[in-house]
């Protein structure tokens, strides 16, 4: 990661206008029309994007890129108990910013394959608003 950034490669990445990274053009990914955002929601989303070290490694999030991302985001209300992402899932097509409420994060036990095995998992943390 450090060498990648040291060489400035994270600033050289260009992504095609894809609806979601995971789909890679091989399957259809459901999207929704962008939602209007309040100034507070815009600030929350920008902060979440800028604090995401994985994104920062891949590309420089300048104001133009942040605005481009904000322009396509939609708000979604997620019912309690909904599984959004499964560890090891190769079809995780969405990026989530938690505005209200929280989500629990679990990882598979040592020795188990992500997303498989006996279904045994352990609680890691809860991600709340702004995460």
C-alpha cells in the first residue's frame, strides 16, 4: 500500500463509468435514481468517503470526484436484521454510509472459509451513524 501511494499510482487510476465495481460488466446490478441530499447528509457522506482508507489507497478523492460520487448516491432504508454484506462475498456491489442506527459486524471463526463452513461466526463490532 505504501509503495503504491509512494509511486503515485493511486492518482493514476481511472475507472470506467460502471454502476458498481463488483459487477465488472458481467451481470446487471440494480441501481436507483439518486436521492436529494441535505447539507448535513452531504457532509456525512463526504466525511465517510474521506475516512475510508481503502478508497484513499486506490484514488485521490478530490472535490470533483467527491461531487461525482455524491451525484449518483441514493438513500435506502434497511430493515433491522437485513444482511448487507457477507464476508468473502465477491458480489458486494454497494458502498454503505450509515446515517441512522447501527449494523453489527461478524467474522468467520479461525479456520473457516469466509462465507462458508459451519456458519459459526463471532461478533466483532457495531458500526453506527457516520460509519
